[in-house]
């Protein structure tokens, strides 16, 4: 009996160590396998670079004022905010041709004038919901809703609107809340979150007040449900819905006062049901990027809850769960809008080529390509005057808005943009990039 008990006791002690060793071996194999898959994925992305293949002309006025873009898998269209033509332009993302425009928006209006026509430009941010409804932030603190279902009788017509104005910056006669800017869509609760980035006090001397974001029901009649304010912020930029954690992520620029950073740029994590900020991920630019920038612009969500944020003048990859920064991409500038394409596993940004020396030299505006799985830079492609990329996952075409200025419109021979490479001078256009599968 004693021998049996000693034997059982020995087995009880040995068995957990055996299981633990087996688990450790299994974990090591998983990590090794993931590492091999990551290396193979990265090598594949290196072997299939992106290159410029053409441009799409845009009818109407030259594109001198444009903002955010969006690709939609349901309608298979690419949309971009074309303030120069007072609406949102629509391009067939499969055939790469212009197919229509939603009109009736503010256009390139000024801000800070206190009237409905001096209260910000539009359209600004754009997105399309699964119901084929286009949402756009517009001037005078308005959000517009349009039907973009090609099979609908209301196709390309505005079907709703909501005002994001609040009493602190708007009254019956004075309008200082500015434009309704970028927005995000919570598919779970059918909510839109839209940013008012630069409101002014409704009372003289119309000093800046805290930026704020507005919750709007995506169900008709598109009622305003509430607001969340951001004291001491230097603006508001891109709301992004993170379905896995059920929260909005919102990029918040910091602030510099008298040459000193008084507020770091950050990413706010917002609960859509309580309409409150639950936590904030501060981004210290002197530590992360070695500069005193306080910028925070676009944000895009990739695999493993890794988010690309344009902040401190660079693209940086951080955890959407903890805010930990994994990598700062220094080969390209951060730009404004950024995009994750699940079709090819890459992030896209636009900014100056930041390599030393840049290619070509001097540095030009470029489309930057980043491996979303390994958080590493892959390549830059020159895209002079290109901005705000968006990719269509079905064919992995990448689009950028090529915006020119009034001086180029007046003297088309001076046009050095991507459009001019294909004979479109003084007009602006949309550039198309695709993969080299050789």
C-alpha cells in the first residue's frame, strides 16, 4: 500500500510538469508557426509591390478642394468629398470610371463668419452604411444623408439631414459651430458619430470653444441623441468604430500654447451607449517622434487590434486595446486620412517621402504602403498632390484624390501633379494604383 501511494504521489507530481512542458512546446510551436507565417506574408507583400496605373478624370469644376474618401463593398463604389463640385463624387471601383455625384452640399465656403454661408465648407467626412446610405459631414454644422442604391428611385438624392449645432456656438441668428467634419458608423447600435472640430463661441469675440462630437441615430428621422465634449483639445479628427471592443476610437489633436505642449495628441475610446470617453491613449510626440508636433489625423484598424494612426507627423502602429505603440513608420509622412485594406493586408497613407535621401529627390508627396501584419514599411510611390487613400478590397485597387490649386488652374502648363502625367492638366483627378503580381 505504501509503495502504491508513493507511486501515485510521484505521478501526481510528475504529470503537471509533463503537461506544462507539453503546453510550453505547443506554445513555442504556435509562436514559431505564426512567425513563419508572418515572414511569408511579409515576403509576399515585398514581391507584389504597388504601382501607379492611371487616373480617372472628374467632370465639372477642377478639384481644388476635396476631403475624405471611402470605398464600399456593397455598392462597389469609391466615394470622395468634392467640395469644388458641391457634392460627393462616385466612381465605379471595379471599372475605374466616374458614374455620378450627390450634390446639394455647401462647397468651399469660409468659416467663422457667423452666417449659414460662412460657417464652414462641405462635404468633409464621408461613409456608406450597409443600407446603401451615404453620410457626409457638411458646412453649417449639417450632416447629410443620401440614397446611393443604384436600384432605388431616390438614387443620388438627399433623403435626410441632421444639425450638430449646440447653443454654445449657435443661436437663431449667429452660427459659429463650423463644419460637421469626419464621421464613423456603429453598425451594432445604428449610430453615427461626427466631429465638430473648430467651434467658436456664439458670443463676441467668438473665441474657440471645446471641440465636440455628436451622436446621431442612423435610423430615420436621423435624430440627434447627444454630444461629447473635449476640453483642451486642439481639434477633433477621425471617429472609427471598433466592432470587436464595441467602442468608437477618435483621434484628438493636442495643443501648443506659447510654444509649449499643453495637451498631447491622443486617441479617445468612447462608449456609444453612455456617450462618454472611457479612456484616453496619449501620444507624446517628443518621445515617439522626436518633434513637438501635436497632430492626430486619420486612424484605420488592422488585424490583431492594431491600429494605424497618423500622429506627430508620422504613421504609427498602436494597440487599440492598450494604446501601446508598436512602431513609428519614419519613411513616409502621416498625411490625413489613412486606410487598411483587408484584401491585401496593407495600410495606406499619403505624405512626403521621408527617406534619406528621398526617392526621387527632392522629396515629393507619395503613397506609403505598410505591412499591416508586421507593422513595417514596404514602399513609397510618388503621387504628387495626391491625398487621402482608400482601397477596394475586391480587386485591391487603391485610389487617391489628386487636388490642385487655383494657380495651377490659371496656368495648366505648370501642373506637376499625378494627373498631368496622363495628360490631365489643370483639372485634378483620382489616381489609381494596383499590385504588380509578377
